[in-house]
C-alpha cells in the first residue's frame, strides 16, 4: 500500500483520485456504509472477484476517521493483496495517525507530498535520480511561485487577494479544526498566538525558553506544541550537524514555515523558499529508495554558519547558503567544506537569472542561480 501524507490542500486527494480505478471517501455516507460492510463488500464493488489484466487501484480517502481503520486495511490487504493496489490519503495528519496502535509495518510505504517546486514545474515526467539536468522555468511561473507559494490553488489563481484569504482560512482550519481533532490541547488561543509569533521567525533559531515567556506557558508545553505544528505541516525544524565540525552547536534547531508566500522579509523568504525545496528533495529521495537523506545546518560557537547541509547516508553531501540578492561568496562554505569533506558547496542567489549549466559538475564553492540548482532537484 501507499500512504500519501502532506500539508492541507496540497493536492493529495486530487492526485490519488486521478490515479485510481475505485475511489472511496469516508466522508461520503454511501462509501462509509460500504466500508463498514467489510472487506468483502468493498472487494465486490471494486470487481476483485473478476479476472483483471492488471491490479485494481483503490483509494481510501479520510479513512483514518474510522476508529478501526488499521484493522480494516490489514484484513483487506492480506486477503486481496495479489489483485489490488491501495492508496490511503486525505489528511495532513496521516503521518501522525499511522503511528501507534496496531502496526501495519511491512504492508505499506509512506510517501510525502509537498507543494509545487521549481523542478516539478519544469518537468513533465517524474524524476528517479538524485539530481537531473537543469531546465529553465518561465519567468511568470518563477514569480508566481515566489509570491503565491507552491500550493496549487493560490499558485494557479495568482491573485494576491485570493492568496491572503486562502492563507488565513488555512491557518484557521489548521489551528482550530486539525488541532482539535488530533490532540487534547485546550489552550487553542495561546497556541494560535505562538503560531503567529513563529510566522515571523521563519529561518531563525528556535529558542524554546524565549517562546515560553512570550506565550506564558511552560517550556515543555512549547516543545509539545511545536511538535504538533510540525506533525500538521505548519512548519518544520532543521537541526544542527556537528559531526567532524569543531566547536559546532549541538542543540538549537532552526524553525521554518511550510509556506513562504506570507513572509515579508526578503532574506527570511529566500532561506525559507530554499529550505522547503530542500526538504521536498530529501524526503522525496528517501521515499524513492535512493538513500537516507536528512536536512541539517551548520553553525559553530564563533558564529560561522552555513544555512543547510544535506546528509546522504550519514555523510555530508551538499552545503548550501541561501541569499536573496547579489553577495560575495561566503567564506564559511569553503571552511566547512574542508572540515566535513562535502563534495559540493553552493551559494544560491534568488534574483539571479537562470544559467544552463549543471551545478553538480562543480566541486569548489560557487555562486549559482537558485533557478538553476532547484530545477535539478525534485
């Protein structure tokens, strides 16, 4: 089975439904009655009792709302595995819901779906490589991606009025409906205050004690709430990498929003834009079985820092510094590349024009257009 997890309104249901032969939505009363009738009834509806030239593809949408959904999937999959391909999706919380309780281990792979990226907009076919030849993205699409974000609706409409209302509605649904349904958190107003504070701190180091004082809750509560916001795909944290780095920081993570479109500070937006693309890449490469990838950053006690380091199978593979405008090449790239032995070190510039050249042919630190490098990822 394929479990498809990702943020709200990122296109999970639409994509899976387009790929399916049979679509069953728990929120549809008729579909719900069919699922409650048991695996045999679903199998008959899907035609699994008839000879088929290829396996039938079934999508179960919002199935996590069924209290016994794991038990249902176990029985259905174990009985009809040879004749069916199953996709389960519908909730931004699916990655959290799948944990605990009865285990489905060995019966599914988890796939992460992210907002649109430069590489995805450039390519008509999916990529199954760690890096690809560069492709140019049209200027209008590049500007729309920067201004409206990668979620399909605001990206396609390209209306600032729509984007503003869409962001507010999504924020309300996430902080009220999703948190209420998934957790026992009672102080929703204080959680909303913390989320608003974090919306202005994307790409900053996360100081739990400072947040606790601002929100007037305990530090442990702040840690728990941030874990919840990450599981709901409101944001994510990037932890420091310290192996083979002298005097490296070990504790302070950095916080990033999942949607860069509402960030007003140009430097923060540039770093968040790159962070979201890199997170999509590392999770995509891992989901595809191309290795085990992580996204980290490096900073030492002397305040030398590189915004991101991509870890591949336990070793630093890619150093990236993100800048909005023209700037001299950061000397920290060469310093940390020498310490870690990283094969590639890039300084991305968001306002630079596309260059048709493969960034991965470079081994020494080099300034590259973000439009070029990001088109080579996922």
